[in-house]
C-alpha cells in the first residue's frame, strides 16, 4: 500500500492511497460523530445533518451542488452510523480538487435554511415510516434498544417523528460546532490522487476549523433485555444477542471469526442445521458489531409463526455447541474468507478510502494489510471457543422480535437453555 498521512495544525488528518493506474479517485471526509454523539434532545440530528449538508451553502444552492459534481460525471453521497458520519465523492482524477472543495464547503458553510429544513424533515419522517414498515430493519432497532437501553448508543439513527420535527437551524449549528472539529475529522482519498495537492487543499479549505471541543460520547453499558412488537406480518423476525467485543479488544478478531463460522454463509453451521437440515426458516445468519468501547454478537432469523417455538432451541443448541466443537478446519476456512474479502476490497478506491478513514478514527493510524492478516491468522480454534464461552455464557441476553411471536421464549428461558 502506498499510504501517506499528514496531520494539519488543527488536527484534521489527510490520508491518501495512490493508485496511479486508475483514471478516477474516491475521496471523503469522515467525522467521529454519529448517533451516539447526540444528547437526548438531539435524537436523530446526526442523520438530519447529513441530509441538510447538501441543501445549500453560502456560495452554492442545493441545485448548484448537485450540478457541480454531476457536470464532471462524479457523484456525491453520505452515510450516518452509530459512531461516524461520512461524506464522500467519486470523480475523475482531474476533478479531485473540485470534489474536495465541495465537501469542505458543505461541511463548513451550510445555510440550514428553514424552508429546506422543513422539507427535509418531512422526507426523514417518510424514511422513518418506511423503516418501521420493514420488519427486517425495524427488528434491529429494537435489538439495539434492548442491548443498550436508555443510552445514546441504543437509540435509532433516524430518530423519531417527534424528535426530527422539533429541530431548528440553530439546533443543527450547535451540534455541528460541538462535534465537527479538527481532531475528529479525517479526509481520505484513494485512486489517482496527489497527496501533497490534497494536503494544500485541506489546509486552505479547513483553515478556520477549530481544533477540538467535541466531548467524548457517553460510555456504552451493555445491559441486555427484550423488546417485542406483535404484528400481523406473515413472518416472525427475531434477533438474539449478547455482548460482543470492542474494536480494540483482544477478542475482536476471534468474535468476527466466530460469527462467520456460525452464520456467515451457506456452509455455516446455522445455515446448514437450521435451514438445510430442518427447514425451519428461509433466512438465518450471525453477526458481530464492534464499537469503540463495546459490541454486540447476534443471530438473526425470519421464520413462520408455526416454527417460532421450534427455532429457538435449535439456535441455542448451535451456540452452545460452538463453545466446545469449533475446529481448526473451520477457522482456517473463515480466515481465508476474511483475507480474500480484504484483498478484494483493495481493488476498489472507494473501499480503500473508507477503510483508511475508519482505521484512523478507530486505531489512530492506518493499519497495513499484512498486519491485519497476521492478527487474523494468529486466531486459533481454541481462542474462538474461549471467546464463544465468554460471550454466550455471560448471562446477559438481548432479544427482539416482530410479528407473530406468541411462541417466542423470553430471555430468562433462553438463558437457562444455553447453560444446561
């Protein structure tokens, strides 16, 4: 990797990964602020800000922002997560400076016009409605709330209809001034890009950005619990989970491998046992979400009303078996899958830029690919079994269900089944 890094005087980090054989470049600005950075009265404001950033600045209208990037064949996008917000562009190599200028403009000079705000609030209200209408999505909101009740990290990214409608332009400005500061921002680019040129652009465009001021978000405290929503959907959507591992924890890679062995593909244990052998559901998989100071390990499934009662004991049995029967062959297979995915991602400048930014935010530096692969290769079957034992036998279970879930066991009964 040809990665270069420069930290500006105000703390903004500029990262580039030069791929000179390409004709294009992907670049963006990632901010270490997401849903968990919000105060209770700001629920949903990170996502709303992501929308409003494109609605006009002191020098460009919303239409002019769109035309400026589309006139050169590029595109702009953004995304909000629990811990980060990213604004990114893909352009031809000769238009990198233009894209960097637009990104810096929307992140510092947005007007937050009241009429635009009212329109975008209505758009997000529709987005919230669409998410609630989709049990595949909504069940994960309930699951996060069950795992981290009464905490910013447990609240939905979109906010509520009531909270979103309450925001005023000044509320957004205050949130942005508090969180969009130099030492919480990374500009990353990959593709045919000149590092020194991008540094000069960043120094010029972000010269007035204050260096710090953003407080650390409230620490995550995994508690566990259950959230149930009875509905007349044809399928019952269920997520069962436990406390996972933070990015910087010793068990992070072992938990990632465990999730893939249990439910990461067609050869995984859950897919083979639950779907192929027993036909209990169409969809079943495992996941591990890591955060800065905590994480969640979960199993998600969708099944029919008549199969709900039979499904959970089978899931629990597979989790319990994982604490004793993970094999070297399974670990090697998954390590190869992860390695292949990492190497394939290097072919995409967008994936490279995003990976660089996230690594800088999470670990304080870009992580060389060989270092990542080495960490993964050091994970043994015994280590995976030990982490499985720690996760599944902790006693703190999170459960969320939507649909015809009358026969879904409660967390106490599930906990007793796991420890038998």
